[in-house]
């Protein structure tokens, strides 16, 4: 009997490990075993967070934050870059100042990290690597912003934090203090940070107090709209690595509220009230996506939800949360734009549609589409979870900035 029990335990343990590790990985992805292990650890973390949340031990997002804490590195200067944690306009930032001499004024990048507005930190190993590398290669001042996070702080706090840092930095007195060229400044970010960068660039166009114009916005697999959470990319990549559809829905809803009725409405894609139906033209993928991304899907009209949700949580219809909802007139005049999208990513179509709309509004756009990459790939650039694809995307982004900033 004891032998049987041991075998049963072994069988169950093996089945559980196999369930975790075996994830259908897209065929064209490099280093599939590594990706599988990374996905498995993220999935395990998600399940543990779910259990902790249900048992009332800690909020789901606070449990995910433990991963952020484990990845944290203190501000450490090296022979190329001086790194300090400080505050701009009462918001925490990590500042990277290059040490090597500069012929003239330097370029600058203001960077917003990803993490669904709920997790992440400028001091995470991968972000520290990315921003330090940016500063060193471009000989640029880099400001990486630690905006406040949900669930403790809701929209628009995250936006307001990054906006006030940007506005503070763009003052001529601050630019001259750091020796920055006012004509060579970029806002950039990945995922939720790409969302914030796009929103900041839009808002600056309407802000008469800011005299300095951005030269570039760089959006790395950005989340740009809350209206249609059933785009072809959401359907196709529902269970793909790192960012499955329901996790993205959770991030979106948590940005505005912990009220589960918004999350449930978003999960079934029935959260937009009929009085906001005019906004769907801005995210109508049948007009905005190229044929190869539609994959023979047929566009169906949206199913409308209750007006009550939109009245309670108007944030999800606000362009500061969903930059893709800006009118064509509001897009006109945006700076030179870099957009990176990944094939195996629920957010792929957000970036593709924004590139299309910006071009139509006369904005110069470089759209890099990585056919063999998944959401968050650029974060896997520091060991132990280092991926060749992460380095490739990072190098491409830095190269583009170097040529254009």
C-alpha cells in the first residue's frame, strides 16, 4: 500500500510539473525550453497570487509584487554611468547620468516601466539593465520613473505621476542643469509604460505651459485601448506566454477599481455603454488591421454594457488611459514615433492600429513587428532568464533611438 501511495504521489507530482512546464509555445519562438520554463514560473506565481488573494492573505497584485521585490537592485554606479535614486516633482525616479565627456548637449530619454500599472519598478534588474544600457550607448541622460501603483493608487494617479515628472524635466532650468539638448528628448515605455508614454505625448500637445517639444515617443508593445478586449490578437493569444488575456483584463480593470463587476464585464467584452458607441470607430480592426493579422476573422458589432459602470469608472473611456481613443485631430502633431509589436501578444493589435492611425494623421512612424516574439520579451535581458530575442529587440530599439534622437 505504501509503495502504491508513493507511486501515486510521484505520478501526481510529475503530472503537476508537466502541466506547469508544458505550455504550447509558438513554433517560431527561439529557445522554446527556456520560454517554457519562464512561462511556467510566471504561471505558478499567478496561481499562488490567486490562492493568496482567495484566502484573504494578500491582494493578488501585492503577491505579484513579490516578484518585483525579488528582482530589485539598488542604484549602483559603474565606470560608464552614475546612477542615483531621487525625486522629480515629488515622484521617485532613478536617474542615469553618463560619465564620458560630451561634445555638446546630451540627448535624454524619460522611461516608464511596464507591469500593468500594478507591478514593476525602475530598480528591477531588467529595467536597470535596459535604462543603464540606453544611457551608456546613447551617452544620454535617462530618467526612469517610479510612478505609484494600483491597487493602492488608481487611474489617473499613474498618469499624473509620469506627467508631472516629464513636465518638471522639460523646464529649461532643469534641462540646462543636466546639460540636455531641448531638441533631443524622448518619452519611452513598455507595455503599461508604453501606454503612459503615448498618453503623455498626447497631453503635452495640449499643454500651453510646456514650451519644449518632444522629439520622439517610443512605444514598446504598448496597451492602448480598453474598448475592445476581443481583438484578433486577444483571441489568438488568449493563453500565450507571460500575458494571457485574463491577466490583461485583470490589469486593465485593476487600474480603475477592485470592483469585480468591471473585471467581469471586461472579460466578456461587454463594458462599453451604448452612449460611447462613437468611440468604436477608433478601434475598428476591420478598417485598421492589415489582412494578414485579421486571419479571416469577421468583424462583429460590439455588445454594449451598462451605463452604470462607465459612470462609476469613467477612467476606462478616458484618452489618458486609452490613447487610441484620441480623435484624428488630437493625433496630428505628435512627435516621430517608434512602435514595437510582437506577433504572440494580446496587445499586438493595439500597437498596429495606433501605427496605422498615426500615419493617417501625418505622423512619421517606424513600426517594428517581431514575428517570433511574445509580450515582455525585452525584459529577458539579464540572467538567469536571458533570452536571445530580448537582446535582439533591445538592440533594435537602441539602434533606432541612436539614429533618430
